[in-house]
C-alpha cells in the first residue's frame, strides 16, 4: 500500500481503522492474559484477587471500572490555627508577615535594598 497515493480522506479512514484494530487487539490480549492469570492462580488454589493483594472478605476493590485505580479518597486538610505576625513594615504598621509562605513584595524590596529581614522582626528578643 502506497500511502503517498491516498487522499487525505482515505488516510483519515485508514487511521481510524488502524486505531480500532489496535484497540481490539489490546483488549483481546488483555482478556487472554487475565484468563491465563486466573487459571494460574486457580492451579495454586487461590483467586486472582488474593494474588494481587485485595483484602479478602471486604468486598471492596482497590480498582475501579476496567482495572483503573479507584480515585483516592481526599483527606481533609489539616487545620492549623492562626499564626501571629513575625515581621512588620517599619513605616506602615498595617503591613505584616508571619514568615510563612511567599514573601510579600515589601519584604522582597527590603532585601533587594541590601537590608536584613531581622531588622523587621516584631519581637527582637
């Protein structure tokens, strides 16, 4: 088959046919492998779930549909209390920073001017 002689429409149709055939063969190979693995596990007196580590008797699978991992259960965010400000702007007392997270622009400007952040400490003891 000479691809350079096919029209764009024919190439797209061929692409769809090739992709469909690849998917069909992948699915077939996956099913065959699963059957072989189940037979092998049965020969040893086990189920495939026992071999791959599914907890017995729970009825819950670690995988969702079609063997995909199930979505992880989101843990609630750890709650932390408010943190007091550690640094304060020398000219504007309304501007403060706890020392956590990204540095505010006024801190970045202070450092860029060659000054030490320690000079902005609220409690210098």
